[in-house]
C-alpha cells in the first residue's frame, strides 16, 4: 500500500531535511519532525 501521508521538513535555505512517510503511525510524523527541527 503506498503512503498517503507525508510530512516534509524544509530549512530556511529551502533544503529538504527530512521526508516522513508513515500511513499508520501519525505520531511518528510529529516526533521525527521535531527531532529534525531541534538540529537546525
């Protein structure tokens, strides 16, 4: 089954830093996005 939900983290320079694709684990999107944002 292809993913229907994706979250993309893009930094201020327009570089894609992370693409999170998880159909069933919605909390994973927030968790991983916050981890990446903490490193920027």
